[in-house]
């Protein structure tokens, strides 16, 4: 277990300043710590709440690249969730 994972496991209910949360653990849309990471057709990871709202609002493009998503199926990123949990 990495040091970062260990810290997050012990402090999961404590509000952490964004300055100490690794950037990769934050959703590119909301900029908040991801709680339920999902992978898009472009293999980009976003938090479930943010990416589903993005798609529900009629955006069918990748928020990072702007390219059209080949489909809107979202897959859980379990490996990433385990790193954050």
C-alpha cells in the first residue's frame, strides 16, 4: 500500500484541502476528489456525478479533448477507485 493510499484510508472522512490531494485523484470536470471514478470511450477517468451530468446535459464530447465520444457507456475504474479509497 502506498503512503498516499494509506493516508486517504485513515482520513477518508476528514475534509482535505485540495492542495494536498494529488491532481490525478481529482475529477477534471468538478476538480473535486473522485468518489466513483468511471472511464469513458476515450479512456479518460471522471467522477460519476460529473460525467453523467455532462452527458445528461447533451454533451457527447470528451470534456478534455472535445472529440465526439464513440459511445456513452461508462465503465467503473475499479483500480483507480482502490487507489483513492
